[in-house]
C-alpha cells in the first residue's frame, strides 16, 4: 500500500482519482489546491503526488518544485489539459515521473502509470538499501577482529525496537554504527535521519527537532516539518546527545516516554514513529553526578548501550583498518591501489591516534596525496599536525592541558578562525570547542 496525495481544484476529478487508487489498496489524501497540498506534504510523507497543472494559489509546477525540495524521493505525476504539453515537458525536467492528459481516457491509464511510478520508487529504495547493507559491515568493522563483539551486539539489538546509546570517543564510527543498525532493522525501508546536537545553535535546535508552525517565531514564514517527523517509519539518530541543554532534555524525555510531540508554536499533537539511536563522546554518567544531564533521560536513552572501542585499545586492528581505508581512498582519488611501505606501517603503529578512525583516515588521505607512486612511505606523513611529530608518547614536557590548548590554537589558526571547521579538525563538538576556548581564554 502506498500513500498518495492528489491535488486538483476540480472536486469531480479528485473524487474519480481517489476512488480508482483507493480500489488498488492505496491510502489516498486529497487537496483542493497547491497550497493545501504543500501543507500536507510538510505535515507527513507521501510516496506519490498527482497534481493538476492549473490551480489557484499555487500551480502544479510550483508545487512540483516545492514538493521535490521537501521530499526528493517523492514521485510526481502531472495532470494537464490537452495542449499544455510544453508545461508537461518542463515538469519532466523538474523531476516529474510522467504526465497524464485531461480528460483521462479511463481508469486503466491512471492505474498503470501510478503502478509504474510506485514501482520505480520501490526499485530505487531497494537499490539504495542493498548498497547500504553491502557496505555497512566493512564500513563498521574495517577488517578489525576485535570489533566482532560490537557487530554481534548491533546485529542482535537491530532485530528489536530498543533504544540504543552508542558511546565512544570522537572518530570511532558511531554514525556508521547507527546506519548499520538501521540497515539491519525492520525499519530499513524507512528514512534514516540524523541530527548533530553540537552543530546546531540552541535557538534553532528545538525547531530542527520538532518543526514549527507558520508565525511561531520571527522568520517562520511557513510551516516546516522537523527531523523527527521526517524520520517517521524509520530511524532517528541523535548525535552528540550530551550537548543538549536542560530545557531540550526535558522535551526530548517526553517524546521518548510518550512518543508524542508538538511543533514549535503549534497545538496539534503528532506521533513520533521512530526507532531511537543516540550517540555521545562524553561520559554521561559523570554528567549525571554533575547534574548537567537528566538521569531519567539517560535511562531512556541507554536501554541498550554499546561502546565502540578507541583505536589505541585495539592496535592489532590498525594495519588491517589502514589497508581498507586506503582502498576507499584510492577509489576516491582515482588512483591505482595504494600500499604501505614497511617504514610507513611502523610509523602508523607508533601513533596514539586520539582522533581514532577519523584521524587515521585523514592522515592516510594526506599521505596518499603526497605519495608520488603507489607506495606510501613514512616521509609522506611528515605534514601531519605538529602535535604528532614528536610521537604520542613524547609530549615534549608539556602537560595535557598545555597540549590541548596548543592543539586548539593551531586548529583555529589553520581554519582562519572558523570555529566550526576547527571543531571538525579536532574531532569535537562545536559547543565543546566553545567551552574550551573559554576555559583557556583564547
């Protein structure tokens, strides 16, 4: 059964189209013009849109443009009067699946075209799902034997609807693990939607999560669905959950408990039909003692905690992991298959890799760019961050705080003062970077 939206200002046409498609077992919603149709699209997801070309307030082409912005995967069939073929061709250019000319010759033409559109949507979704599933395991394990217990835990919990909390340092692959959970779950056909709590300002995060109604605040010129709504039927991944401020923690708790929420500025209660996965690189249990994270929310999130180990804790995985990453990098750079010289392997094994897999991959990509041939030498790693040149076990007499301050100063300088880029270089959340800048008086 598909969810189909019909937009046409002629009541008779709407009735005819909805009856034919409802007989096929589809869930059909109708709108009397393009503006109403857009509001419905913003309120929920659809698989197929049938829209008339000529309608009051918003015509079919404008609705097509806006619909594709809201739901790029949506299939659209345009209904057009005889003689408006040029507009129909324009609609195809904008992403419409096909068009039907009015008056319709009968229900069979409609049934056939709708079936073909829905079949294409299903095939594309299946292909994308197969691609994700085929790449999930290698991306998660990277050939690392010590990751087998983590993989087995994810495989078992994926069969359930339990909320999962992924813990581990920055760069250990928590988002990859979350996507793997989704791909292995019964919700794999639904969307995977992620929000990084550290990357969005406090003032915008509530609207990003829950959506907002028109006029809810200055600049809210139209209603907008939040990420939780967009994830309906699928998985909602809440990254850097330790960065949530107390007021949002309380609101998120209610959604987890009751699976209900309202948009900002709205009174209509909506259902959160999502599978929850959260991730953090912070010690939430320490935050409980500090009082900066709610204990009731923690227990809601940590129904099934999974810890992804740091790279320094599984050094036997480092070289197999490096080889898998090099294969990916070779493809991305359009280079022949790259290999590591013996001195390059030794160089990698000496590293402590506080940025974990993310830092290792960045270092390998940099070395691959600097390498002249297909073999990466130790010398190709010389342009890595200066804090690594002395080796991770030789801090040059500096304290950890001094090393951290130096790393932040360097990241800010290398990013021309752009704090989001600096946070990404350091592998920490933007809010964490702000706290450390304040701490060190930078």
